[in-house]
């Protein structure tokens, strides 16, 4: 089993548990150069809000660092509140809760999301 398969296995277990709870989830994906966040509805069928370092305003900051991840976390929290969402389940997609993923989560909590 390689690194990617191990991560996807961890992600599958987490997503199964979140689906069982039937809650809105904050899904995070991290690549070498960018970080992405989406708020997905209970069924997993629709994206209710999204933010990433690919967007024009955040692209200037650079996408592969903790500072940019913090900005994405704040932005996703603002967009979630605008959509009327306050409580989510955090889906880290099998990534370790450290560095950019942790920075995004803490910024989203500071922005008013509860998880």
C-alpha cells in the first residue's frame, strides 16, 4: 500500500462515519501548491460553499503555506455563515491534522464554525 492509498483508506473511514451521522461536512483537500475547502450537504450531493487558494484574491498570497491556509479557513467560515451554516463535521480527507490542515481548521473555528 502506497502513501496515497493509505490516505484514501483513512478518508473512506471518516466519510463513512460522517455519512452515518448525517451532518454537513467541511471537506479539505491539500496539494503541494494549493489548499481547497468545501462545505458539502448531508447527502453529499451538493457543495454549499467553497474556498481555495486558486481564487484570484488568494492566489497572490501563494497557496502552499500556512498563511494561505489560514485565509482560506476564514473565507470558508464567512461563506458558510452567509449560507446559514454554523455546525459542520470536519473531514480532513485522510490528511494528518498538522500544518496547513490544522491552520485551516483553527481559522474556520475562529470565524465562527463549530466542529
